[in-house]
C-alpha cells in the first residue's frame, strides 16, 4: 500500500493579514517532510468560497510549487473541477500538460463534479446537470491531451473548433485519471469508466474491504474507459497525528479531525453560511461533534501501524493521510511526519513492490479487455485557420473599416467605464 498527503489547507478563524501566506509556506514544508518520510503522493483540492474549511482554490499553482520542492512525490489534483463553467476543458488540458512537464511526469489527474451550493451557484453550475458536465469535460480534455490536433467538439455544455492543445503532458496519452467518490454509486461509476476512485472517506477495515471488492468486480466486468487509458486504483482517507504517547497524539489531533468532518457537513449538508461573516470555528466549538471512524492514525506509532495494516489487508491501494485539520500546530505536524517516516511507513514500502506486481498480473487481462473499449479519436483533415487580415480581404472588409470599428469599440468601453462611476460620470459622458 502507498501513502498520500491531503492538502485541504484548513484555516479556522480568527485570521491575521499573513495567515494564508503562513499556511501555504508551512504546507510546502510539510510536502518536503512528507517526501522525506516516504509518502508517495501530494493531493491538493480545488474548492471555492469554502472559508476556513479549504483555502485550496488554485491547486495547479500550489502543486507546481510542490513539484519544485520535491523530486519523487507524485503531484495529484484531488480534485480538478471539470464542469466547463469552472474550468474550460482546453484550459484543463493545457494546465495538466504544463504541470506534468514542470514536475517531470509526476501528475495524477483527479477530477470531480463539486457538490456545495456555495461553489455551484457561484459559478452558475446546475446541480442536476453537474455529472453530465463533468463527464463531457473529462472525456474531451483527455482527448485534447492525446490528439494532435484535437478534432473539435460540439456538445451540450461547451463547443470549440479544432485546435492543437499544447503543451502535451510528459505522460502519454495523459496522466492517470481519478474521480472523487462520495458514495458507492460513484465508486462503481469510477470502475465502469476505468478511473481511480478517490473516496476521501474515513472507513474501518470491514467497510473498506467491501468498497474495494465492489470497485474491482465492477472494473473487471463493465469497464468502458472515459479517458484514453485506465487507472484501476482505490484510495481512501485516514486522519493522522503521530506522537510517542498515544494520549498526547489524541490531544493534539482529535479536535482538528473532528473540525474537518464538521466543516465538511456545514458546507455540504446542514449549514447556513453568510459569506465573509460566518465563524465556522466558533460554531464548531459550540457543537457536539459526532463520533468518527478512521482515526486509528491519531495514535502512537504502533497504533498507527496497526490501523494502516488493517486497511492494507482490506485491499486499499493508497491511504491518503489528513495530516492537517482545524488548528493543528505546525510544529506538531512536522514531528508527526518525522515519526511516520522513521517508525510507521517503512514496512509498508517493503511490501508494496510484491503486492503491486501481483496486482498487475491479476488485472492484466481485464485491462486489455477495457482498453479494447477505448473509443479511438477520429482521424480528420485539420481546417485552415486564416489570420484575420487575410480573412478581412477575402470578405471585402477594408482596413479602414476595421480601424473605425476598433475606435468605436474603444469609445464604447470608455463610456461604459465612465458611466459606471455614477451620475457624475454620466453627465461628463453626455
């Protein structure tokens, strides 16, 4: 089993002017320490407007910085929102390609739909249609990375003409594809589409085994890839704070993990939020947090090892560690990562190569079967795209007419700018 880090970038109130800068700088240090500890993946989220719960709004920027502070660690979008209203598929393909080159081929392309009303309505994404938007965006962005040139697309949620999207990623046809899964239906969808399942769920070993088995049974029987390749993997989430004394570990880590779950529910289930005004941390402190599973990693090294080993035995491919939540102290996170590297993770790395070879041999015929279902990108003759001056000449538009129109456009923009200043601006314009 491999391990990842989860960069939700939580920042409970109150905030100082430099709180976010301090958080980002600390997080880059955690990534360095994580790689040193033997952690294999860094996952950064894309969320918008979710104050205190997640200040990770531009994961491609953060991950690019991580790529320059590390050498081996995989760089994961966990996730990249692919509804065109959030991110146009061509921009997704361009940014993934660039990040893959910057990181020397270390990108994991995690995708998702989004579910929070604050996010969806902020970008005018229809809740009912968000899955269809996600699927169209993912399918076409994958083709854009693989095709030279991309044939173009006329779809329900976006359309564009044929273009060659550059740069192409180092990993061909595109980096490993994942999707966020919040329930078993989404998990089975991931398996059917041949993408890795980022469950981001806290589970005990029994529940984890059930999810893993269901994923792989579905993959073997029903896979028709949405991308140009497949990535059969299941990742799950585990809270972590390791200290030689288990009681100290719980004192340092339990509240932060509870805040993570409580704030998630606030934005996705039961909360009422006033942007810029609601104090999540204060509301959390007045609440009674529910019991949580998956916190065996908030423990001493032996307890954390035992918990992780149960999930390994259940078949989990990757355990993503929530190393920061709520008001975790920076120094405590650093100490915990250090202990993970010396006293917890080495034995899992020793077992991983053997287990991975066995998995690859078992899945080989099913992967071959799935790849036979990949829809080939149609061959076509790219159109000639003429520069505008030549086009104007052919359509009988003179340079003088073009210049006049540009002057009119500039004047209209100025009137809009001045008029927007209020009544005084309107009088000046008149």
